[in-house]
C-alpha cells in the first residue's frame, strides 16, 4: 500500500490540492485514526460546446477520496473547514440549524476555542 507521502506526491503531480489536520476541534466529531484530509472531492469537469453539457475531465476527486478513506483518514470538504495553528480542524460553514461556531477570530486570525482561550489569557 502507498504511504501518505506518496499519495500526496501523486496528488501534487496531478494538481489535486489536499491539506491535512491531526484532529477535530469541532464538538461532536470523533478522533480520527490517522487524521483528516481536506480537498474539493468533486471530479473536475469542463463545458463541451458541441454537446452543450459539462463533462468530467478525470475521476481524481473520487479516486483520491477512496484512497484516503481506505488508508484510514477522515475526509472533509476543504471549503467548509479551517485548520488552527495547533493542528485541529474546525468547521467554518454551518451543517445544521443548531450549529454554532467552535472558533473565534482574534485580531484577524481564526483560532479553535481552546487556542482562543489561551489567546485571551495572554492578552
């Protein structure tokens, strides 16, 4: 089986952007075995003028999501999450009516709640 470094190298070669976090800083999420991988998991597509339809360019999103899941990583959408400097991922886009942010923005920087408390104590 491929190592995480090899998979990320292949993703880079294919211009498939991925990022990683150690754990969740979001309430209600279980600790991942290996970590969390973030990307746009949609397959890239382009508009075909002749047919008037969008066509997939490749299946990279689908393939890489399956590879990372089989390796034991959690996968999340990169446009819905942010990784704090401490390595914890927090959701930045609501997923339900009862969702409340588990981060704070202090002096223009986003912090998970744990790091935000530390920032407050240092101020």
